[in-house]
C-alpha cells in the first residue's frame, strides 16, 4: 500500500471533501486528522476521517456513541472501523461492568456444575491488537490486553483462563485474521487451539497433518459495513484444513438433528464464506469422533468458536457445540446428562465487552428449568 497522500489525492478517494485540522475538533484523534465528507466512496454514507502519517493509509469510520446495549440477542453494537492499507479492523469498545457481568455468568455456571467439570474461558482479541499503534498514532478503542486480563482476574469457582492474547497479537504472525472480516482465520484458531491444548493437557496435532484447501472470493463484515473499494480489490481466501478423524456430525436445525459436513461447502458460493466452518451457527451440534479417548467437551461459543472447534476432534470422543443465543435447554443439566467433563467458553472480545445480550442468554440457559425446554430459539441464526 502507498502513503496516505498517495491514496487520498490520486487513487482511492477522488473528489472527497476534506480539510486538515488541528485534531482538537475530533477528540481522541491525532492532530492533522482530515474529515471526509459523506460522499466519500467506500464509507456507506457514514462520516469518515483520514488519519495522518507516513505509513499505509489509515481511514477511521466511527460508530455510534458508546452505550451499554441490554437486549441484543445477536451482537448489534456497531463499532468503529479502521482501514489501514488493504485491511479492515473493528475498533472495539469496553464497559467493565458488562464484561464482569459476562465473567460472573461463566463463574456461576462453574459453581453449579461442580468440581467434576473443568471449566475454561478463552477470549479472543480483535485483529486490531496485531497492528503497531504507531501506524495510526495511538490506540483507538479499548485496551484489549488490559481488559481481557481484568476479565480473567474476575473469574471464580475454578474457571481456568486460556490466555491467547500473546499469540494473536504477535505482529510477525501472518494470515491469522481475515483482512475484510472481523473473524480470525483457521490459522489464528489453530494458534488458540495450541494454547488450549496446554491448558487441557493434550498434545496438539501439527498443522501439517491436515490436508489443506482454499475457497476464494470472501468479502466479509468489514467490507459489508463500509463498501470499501480498497477492501473489494483483494478479497480474502478462506483456508480450510480437512479433519482426518472418522466422525459423525449432527446439528439442530428447525427442531431436528440432521447430519452435516464439518466444513460445509454449501456456504462456499454464498457471501459469508466463514459459515463453512461447522456449517454456521446452530443452537446445538454434536461431533462423535472415532478416537482413542473417552473425553467429552462442550464448547459454549459465539461464531469465533466455529473455526476453532474442528481442531478438537482428535482429542475428544464427543464435542458438543452450544450457542447460548439459540440454545433452549438448561446448560448444567445438559452437561450432566451427556457425561461432559470439560466446558470451554470461547468468545470474541467485542461480543462480551460492551453488549450484555450474549451474557443474558448465557444466564438464561443456566436458569432454565431442568427437563423443560423454553420457547424455541431455533431460527437459522446470523453469525456473530
């Protein structure tokens, strides 16, 4: 990518209204920030700012004013977006009370499940943490490292934190997040899997053991929210690692358990190709593996868990996949009835750092009456 001046004057933003400013007009943004008019190509009618600097272009598109969202079922908080060079980044926000509300729910589950169940929490930072702040003159949004550390520090009842921040913030690691989407890639999820392997006391399988294939042409959420011409020029490639374990995979779909492929090519020709992983978000799914193990795990997750879960297959007889936004059974009872000895909570920081909807749904399935399903949430959910 070229410099800010090169992008702004000649290539990407022709005819945009802009003016240099001292920075004082735009609190939190550096001096020399330039305001872009709403007619600027690639920001979907939202106000945008061109940040100063000699490195790759940095275009900042703010979200609404921060607020704590109480009732969202899917994650509906619209964060700011930062486009640096040819990559889009979600600028995530943080409300300590909301994050603690979530960790309290995880701790409460662990207390109710008892010492016979090992509970873990893994919080994945956003792609922005992999970028040198010098590229955009200081951090915008939450200090995710401190926030996630604080979240882990509030855990109770023996919940084991799985700290994946160091491996995902490594600036030398390549291809661990998509450029046009807010999710990690399979390679990023694999790094998280290796950290979980240490916590759960098994040896990770080398990535070279998997047969690799690709699906091209993915333009994800960062493109969809901005319409950025920069991002559209270089769609992502979805890298897939085929499971080698003999298995059976079933998902709950409109009230019935139906068999699906772990990597579902139904979504290869659709817009959201991230849904290839475990055939999208479902209220409940179960993988039965033909492996030399009697261990069973439940993964309670948002869509960040989807690319991660297939790597667990060589190590567990059963992997139960639960999305609290759509699940309709008592979680503690489900774990007991299925002989599950480990429960891993996997979440994207932005899902639990300011909005309370996900945590409310986790509390909901902890509090549901035993053996009495509530009103079904089994709609075909959007990814989160």
